[in-house]
């Protein structure tokens, strides 16, 4: 149990003017003392400087608490924040520090477990063979867990049948899925290269200052949103273009 401190007793004691006791830094960060201790136990916050029996926290500790709060607001778990800090301290690459696919909250990709019969039911009216299911396993869309099939992304359980009902064979849908994921990977790699050259490398050259990490994280999210917007806009434009061409051809053919 922590000792209660009078609300007026917020000034540092003897020593460096930025020194704070655990009660003071907790109050400054607007979190319980127990949370400060939790962060230390989990390796998120360095230990304080000891003078006798008292530990003193400095501006670096205050900045670290501010960064933890910022990352939590963006949806990072404590385990994910620990991974970020460990990667940062070890000087690892961009994927470890800002690997949004692993630690950042991206678009929902909740898996869905179904029995084979339930999966077949979703494709009602569409020919779905055992070979199709095996192919979906091979391309990573489905994992087998005992008597259940786990679909990597719940949305695919609706998108796949919807496309198949348009008259497109399931094996061709899987072909296009593989081609699409390869194209998306290439696009993502290009944007990652842009980020690394123009944002990440200057950040490293500045010595990876703590105060800049929050804005760097924001830049990643903004770049992802812009990239997604560009790809979506261009894809819609291509669909609109070829749809116009085919409709024009259909009108011409009927008029001839």
C-alpha cells in the first residue's frame, strides 16, 4: 500500500529539480502508484534512481509514462508496448518497432471457426469441393483445427460465397485471391520503403528521441490511411472505366 501524500506536496525534494518520488510522478501522470509499480515490474518503466531508501524519478520517466498512455489510447496492449520498447532499445529494424500487423490495432481481422458442414452451408447453391477447401488451406485462408475449420478473416466467409454466386468458380476466386495478396504486398512494400527513407531514417539520425515516437506512430497510421485511400480510389476508377466500356459495347451491339 502506498503512502498518501498531501495534495500540496508536489514539489521535488532535495537533489535535481526534476526529481519526483513515486507518489509525485504517479500524480503527475494521473495514474495510481500501483500502476507505476506494475509498469516497472513488466519492464515498461526503468527503475528510479535510489538515494538511500527513496527512489527518484526524472523527466525521462515522465516522458515514458506519457508515451505508454499515448500507445494505450491507440489500442496497444502492455505486451505490445513492451515489444516496441524492447525492439527500440535493441536498435532493431522498422518491422520490429512499428510492425503494425503485429502490435498495432489495424482493420478487424477476427478469425471464424466453422464445421465443414457450416462452411458448405455458406456456399449454398454454389459448388464447393473438398479440393477447393484444401486449396484454401494451402493459400492460408483456412486452418484446420480438429473437426473445425478456422477462416483467417471472418469477412472472407461472406465475401467468398458472394463472389461465387456471381458465377465465378471457387478455384478461380482462389487464384485471384493469391494474385491480389501478392499485389497488395508489393504496394505495401513500396509505401514502407517511402516511410523508411523519409521518416524512419531521419528519426534514427536524430537519436530516436522519446518525444518523437508518438508523432512517428501517428505518421504510420496516416500513411496507411492515405495509401489505402489511393488504392481504393484507383481501383474504383479502373472498375468504372471498364464497366463503362462494356456497357457502351452492349448498347452499340443492341443498336446494330
